[in-house]
């Protein structure tokens, strides 16, 4: 638990306060049982710890929670460190008015990245992760980067650090909702919702390069940057894999600037997949079990993971849903008599099959695999 207290209400109030605006549907995913979390949320609303805001926007109804003064007092009584972090977040943010739908949706997107990173085991609290500020402007934080730990930095933390590190940089234009740092890898998180998001390719790539430079200056040994796009459903991945035309160049396109472009769904399956991406030991267990029916490659290669010898077909693992791989796969690879076999999770199969076309067989991983 974030607050290190056996108090589910306190945990919920911390997330609501830190994120400023928190979507109600996200409350069931902050840890523990979904039904229990739902009851805790109803209690917080009923007893006045949070304020509930509803507004119809386009075809959806926005339901957002924010912390009341009673909620602040509850957190302050039970965890002073947690409430100080909430106050620092609120003081650094612009005031939110109910009519500012775009601002609320942006805060909801950051909340999604925060909750998913927490579910994957990332460090969120300032006292638990290295500071991105220069040594002269740090408080008492002396945490040094540990390549075995996972660190999450939200968009507002990055903005302050970049502006201090490079004052001429403009970070507000980026669609990044946060980053996750693990070892030599930095994962940039984006939330696209149910549609293709607006995208300024040069600005986003320049921002990613600036963040990488900042991390290197702060002692992180970053060598590769990756992209994680969070969408409402798997069908969004199919839209993102298609070219931006005829939409013009203002919408998201898969780019080779990043080493990977991984797609996650905004649900419990997405939480689990992010955990697999960040924990190599869990991914290795899945890989070993998934490839056990096949033969290893004839020579070490990065182009495929195994071989089905009966029909001489390459086997590729793509349960991480790398859109870059899906956009660049060849239906008849050189050196094989048959077309590739791609392995993924059950809920990804139909959409990935539509993306790669009928020439490539997409198989779900064996149901006996436990990836939860």
C-alpha cells in the first residue's frame, strides 16, 4: 500500500488527493478486491471525504472525485507524510474549475498512469525514488538510482525537473502522462482513450530526448527509450496501426524513434501486462511456457523466438502487443517455407489477427498459462 497503513479509505483518499481529479471507475483498481474498493469509494462519497462531479461530455458521462477538506483532515491525522505530498501536488497545480473538461480529462489520464504504475510495483512516493532536481535544489532526498527497482515520475514532476535542468525547453506540449524507469530502460506513458490521439511527432521526440538527457544527468544509466500507449479497448490498437492518412499529420503514428511501441488496455488486463513488461523474471516464465511446444531457433536471432518444425514456420511472441512489430511483420519471411505464427493473450487475438491479416496465424497462449 502507498500509505503503508492497513486503511483502504486512506489509500483511496491519497490517490484522489494526489491526482487532484480521480475517475470513479479507477477506484476499483487501487489494490485489493474490486468489490471492496467499490464499497470504500461509496463510503467516501457518502460521508463527505470526496466530492463527486458528473458531467456529460460528447457521448460519455464524466464521473470525477476530488478531495474535500474533511478528506484532507482524515489523511493528515493518519499519515502526515502522505498529506504533505498531496499538498505539494495541489499547490503546484493550476486551480481546476468544473467547466474545464479538457483539464479534468488530462488529470484523469495521469491518474490512470499512476494507478497502473503502482499496480506494476513502481515507486511513487518522493521519499522512495531519486530526485530529478539538481543537487542544489533537492531537499533531503539522497536516494540513488537502483537498476533493480522501478520508478514512476508523473508529468508534473517531469515538467518541473526539465524546466530547472533546461530552462529553454517547453514540456507542456507533450502528451506524456509520465515515465517509468527500470534499469537501462525508460518507458514513456501515453493515454489515447478510445480514439487516435493528437500527435506532434517532432515535439514528442524532442521531449523524449530531453527526458533521456535529464535522466542521464541525474545518474540513471538509460540506454533505450520505449513507448507505452494506453487505450480504452484493444480495438484502438487497430486504429493506431493504420496510417494517419486521410487524417493528416496531426494524429498519432507508430514511430521507429522508440525501441518499442507497446499497447495496453485500460483495465485489469492492462495492469497485469504492464507488470509483465517491467518484471523480467515474470516475462521469462511466460516465454518459457509459451515456447515449450516449439523448437529453439537454429541460430541466435532477434527476428523470431522459435520454430515450428513440421511446416517450417517461425514463431513470434507478441503478448506485449508491440505495434512496431505488428506494423513491420513480413507474411513470408526469408528462409522459411511457411508463414509466421504469432502468440498473444486471448483478449488480444482477434484484434491482432485483423492487424496482421490472414497470411499470419495468430494463436492465443495456452489457457494453462497463469499471467495474472
